[in-house]
C-alpha cells in the first residue's frame, strides 16, 4: 500500500506538470485533463457544499469518471496494463477539443 500511494503521488506530480506544459505550449486550445482517481486539489470539495468548483483550472476528473474503460483504452493504444509483479499502473489522458 505504501508503494501504491507513493506511486500515485508521483503520477499526480508528473500529470500536473504535463498538463501545465501542454497549456503553455497550446494556450488557445481547449483541453480536458483526465487522470487516475478523484481530484484532490482542495481539502474539501465545493461540490459537497453545492457550490461551483473553487479551482476549475487546476481540478481534474478521472478517466473512469468519463465512462472510459481504461484496460480497453490501453490495449487499443498498445500499452500494457499489467507491468509485472510489485507494480502498479496509473493512467492519465489529456484530450484536445479541436473545433474547426
């Protein structure tokens, strides 16, 4: 469990850095960052108080929350889901809204 939580924290740091780099490189693009697990930006989510998100530019949902089958998604992309004994896999996805 300790290793899983450590890996989840590292995934979160890397995912946020990647999201920020994409936003900097493509400032006019509308993106949807989806990561592993639920958003944990705020100590208490505004949703619990029936309020709008306090940090909409920082918050993100999980890939699964958007109804995507992560294992099928990884298979279609040619990525392994199981990376061996004593390993854990976290998935992030950044979608671009290309309106033409």
